[in-house]
């Protein structure tokens, strides 16, 4: 009996000792695997050992994320505005991570004290110390491990035998987690981020039919946005919806086929696949097969309802857009009805009626237009010009398929006359010396400044009665007069042949051509003026309008067809290198800009040492005339806001929408001119700089570029601290912010500094912090919320750090009320 007891005791002791050894080895192996333990040489999506065990946690510290083995993807908290979201970031560069997935974007942002826990039941966020944990993601069964894979997929798995489960391949055959389990059910995947996309799919990821992508609320706001991309089952198109709308805004068009997956390959190919192996390409992007290891692709539904495919070169730290749906051509598809055309403004489509037409119903979802005035019949009409007139519209394309006749003509006047004298023609389009005759209704028209054209609309004239034929008596009188003139002229013609030829063929022809050339210049392009023309038109340069640092501006009245047109002539100072440089810079830059809020260039003069530039005349002068001069009644608050909005649109056009990015470098009230209808326009491009599309900054050797009081701090520091300064578009944002504050206060920035020994910006910040904004407006009538909004925009624009200033597109949207105005740093106010 004693021997038996000893044998049993020895057996149990040996079993306990062996289990302790095994547990110790497993624990040591588990604790020795860091978060970056994934093998970078193994293909993404293959079976690899995960690196995150139950009980792990991350905080809002940037160094605390779970990172893939390649270092390109990170799971954890990311900062946004005044808080944090939990999600996955693509680390293209250390300074510009890209959010590709967000967990629970419907929740409010977490504070900096929050931390994330990985448990067997799910991922839980504790908002702050000793607070109740919030379930972020709940698992369907108990988890044992997780991993952040190199393809951007965050995967949670279960293993019955070990603390680190197997990660199964992610492919169309494994589109449901149920099919990802092994036969023994000992190891399987229980959750992965690829199955729950937010607004993005990554390379190697697919979107099953019946699934959605939901846009973010803004470019830097990843809470839930306004748009949904849906891929319905049993079709072959992507459908774009508004979040709370039952009507689709746009779709890619139906075609044959029953497709069930939208795929983005790791080489950037975007296409649909069906269960029987058929494929349909969604984009025409041709992947670069030479650099597969350095490229990461993503397809994102942007906040403005555009589905874009991005290519990220992680080696060169570069990003580019390789495809977008819908493109600028197709965004207008199905938006506008008959007799209207589509315009694109800030990536949004807008419908406008053709000239002579008006909207049929304001309540209709599609804009359809009808004639304002009935057009009379042209049957048996001998003088069409007395009954009709041709209204012109520029850069309208997309109606080529509607033409019933195409003529090859050399001038737009011939095209206009061809339609005017054709009873079947109600519109004509002149493109590339082809005249397209059109009948009503007109459809599919869109405005595209990259396709120059002229569209003529046949409209009823004010007096539509046909002219009466001449009487017999009138014919006889004309015949007698012509006979007498011909007889008297016979003996003069021979003697005056040479003089007459010279006069009519040279001088007269040249003078008349100048007049009509000026008329065409108003609509087409800048022309050359002689110094004598401008001297004569400006009355010996006596009609003085203003004087700046680069030249003096005069008024001139120049012949234009049958009448004269008032213009502004800028006479540049200096005939040496500096004057020539200013002249060439202004001609090169403003010649590229064509926008409603940019002063239009009409022509130039380059005679000998004279350098003159001809602009459209802005009859109400500059913004400075209206806000600084005491003898002039200041504009109403609504008009000031409209002027600032127009100026912001002009600057945004120069930065983002012009053919080549332009930095103005001299934004100030004197360079914001106002037309007779109070439309504000940006002027004076003598200091402007050109940037390529992929440039963000430009080098300059110009010292103290700009006007004192409006130059951004970083420009002043760089100018005086190094030989060569760097300037970015944020310098214009700063200058614009000064203009906003001066418009509010009706005081110059430099004048305030002289009187009070502090700048206008500091004065406004003090009033803002003290809740005394009423002191800034000098008795003007303005609603407190409107005043606060404009003050906040101004203070945001004049921040010391250029990167903290908003881009001009955001400024435009703030002024229009499309986005909220954030509170400026280090200031708070409650009205």
C-alpha cells in the first residue's frame, strides 16, 4: 500500500513538472514576439503568425499603434481636430498619414486620455481613466490573437491549441467568415476589417454586391458624411446616393452581366467579377508592372461624392490620382434637362438655361427650360436679321450628336449667318471651323473651358415685323443718285487711284480693323495696342485713376466696333530690367487666368521703352477706396461679405483651378477692384509666381515681396534670414486674412500698429478674447453671429504657422456656410 501511494505521488509530480515546462516555453514565445513580428517577405493575405495577443492595449500616443511588419499600416488612434478616432492609417510619409478605415465613425471623438483594449470578446475603448469601457467592435466568438497585415487588413483569429491562431487567405472564395474556417474548427478567423469597409477599399480588397461605402463628412473629418456608393447585386454598375435620399445622384450605367464583386487589385486595376469568371473594367488605368513592390493603391469615396483611385509610392513618398468616377465629363450625366446646360463649380454640377430660355418648374428634380418669347415663323422671310438675332454662348460642348447638318466654315460669323437664314436651325455650334446646325430640344450640353467653342441661339428680335420692300419712287431716286455719283467719279478715279488705294487698302482698312479687333478682344483674347492709340485714347494720359508701387493707372476710351469702350491702362514704372520683368510677369500670369473674379486682360503695348497693359475698367475703384476713405460711405455689411467672398473665389481659382497654380504675393485692398455691379476682382499680378501642379512652394530672390502689413511672417523671416526665400500659397491666405480684418474694422493694419503699438491682428485677438467684438465695427450695423464668423475666418487666415492656415477652398466654403468655422487657436468666445 505504501509503495502504491509513492508511485501515484511520483506520477502526479512528474505530470505537474512537465506542464509547467510547456507553459513556460509558450509564455516565453508569446512574450518575445513584438508588434512588428510579421515576416515582410511573405505575401499579404497569406497565412502568417499574428503578433497581437489578448490583453494588449494602445493609447493616443503616436508610438503606441499596432503596426504591420512592413511599417506601411498602423491600427490605433489617430488625431482629428479636437479629438481622436480609432482606425487604420496608411503611412505613406511620417508627416502625412492617410486614413483608410475608421471604426464606428458614428461615435463622437475620444479625448487624449482614451485607450483601446483587445479582449477575448472584442475591442473596447475606455474614454478616460476609471470610465466605463465602450464596445468598439464585438466578436462573434472568443478571440486569441490579432494582426495588422501588410495589405492593410486587421484580422482577429481564434486557436484552440495555441495563443496565436492562423490567418486564412482573403479572397473571393473566402468572402464570408464562415467559409474561412478549417475543417477541424480548431483555428479560424473571426473578424477582419476588410469585411467592414468605411469609405475605402485597398489593393487586394473587394466589395461584395449589396455592400456600401459611406463618405466622410469632410476632407479632414472622418465622421459619417452625406454620400453612399452602393454596388447592387444582379447588375454591373456602381450607384451613388445621398445618405438620406431614395434617388440615386449618379451611376456608372447598366450593362449585361451578373457581377457580384468590385475588386481593387494590388496593381491598381479596378474591375467587377462574376461568379462564372467574367470581368469588367471600371477604370482605364494601366497598372505599372515595373514597380509593384513600392506601390500601394486605394479607392476612396470622397466627401464630395467622387470615387477616386490613388496610387501611393511608398519609396518616393509620392501620391497621385490615377482614376476618378465620375470624371469631369460624366459628373453632368443625367443632371440637366432639355434646353439647359451643365456647369461644374467646386466639383459640383449646376444647371443653367440656354439664352432665351427660363426654368419650367422650380420644384422639378431635373432642370428643364422653355422659351421666354415665342420665335416667329421664318417661312417666306426675306430679311431674317430683322426678325431674329443670334445670342452667343461660349465653351459649350457635348451636343455634337444632335447636329442635323455640319458645315465647314472659316469664321463664326459665317456659322451664325448660316443658322440665321435656315428655317430648320434654332441653334448652331462653331467648333474647330465646323458649324453644327441644331434643332430643339437641346440636351447633354455642358460648359468646358478646355474646349473653346461658340454656340449661337436664334432668338426673336425686339421688333419681329419684317421690313417692308422699298417703293418704286425710292428705287428711282436711288438709281439717279448712283448714276450721278458714278459719272462724277470717273475722272477722279484715274487721278486718285494711287492715293485712294493707299488710303482704303492701308490706313482705312487698318483703322477699321483696329476697331473690330478691339470688339473681338472683349470676347476672345488680348491684342496688341500701339503707344499712340493708348496715348490718344487716354487724352495724353491725363485721366488719372490711381498709382501703385509698380505703375500708374489711367482711363482710356478706345474704339470698339461701332462704339467706344472704357478701359484701364496701366503704365509701368521704369524702362530698365525691373520694369521689363514686371511687364513680362504680369502678361505671362494674367494671360493664363480667366475667371469672373479676376480682372480681365484686354491687351498690351510694347513700343520701344514703353510697357503698358490694358485691363477692363472697374468703375467703383478698389476696396481700399470704400473702407478707408472717410468721405466715402462704407458699403453695407452684406456687401462687404459679398466682396470678400468674390475675392476668396478669385484667389482659390489662382491656387487650384487655373491651368498653372499662381501665387499672387500682393493681396491687399488696393488690388481688389470693384465693378459697377459691385463684383469684386483680383488685380495686379506684377509680383505673382507660377508653380507646377505638383509644387507647393516656389523659390524667390525678390526681397520684401508684397506690401508692408500684408506680407506673411514666414516670408519676412526667410527674406531677411537667407539669400533665397520660399513662398507658398499660404502667404496669399495670410494677406487675405489681413484684408478680412481691415474690412471688418475699416482700419489699416499698419496704421493701427503706429497708433497703438500693436498690430491689427493683435487688436482683434484681444477684442475676441474679451468678448468685445462690437468695438471693432465702429458703429456699423451687423448681427453678432455674422461678425463672429468673419472675425474667426480672419484670425484663422493670419495664424503664425502657415500649415495651420486654411486653404482658400475651405475659406470659400466657410463664407458660403457649407462648412462650420472652427474656433481660432488660443481664443474662445460665446455670444
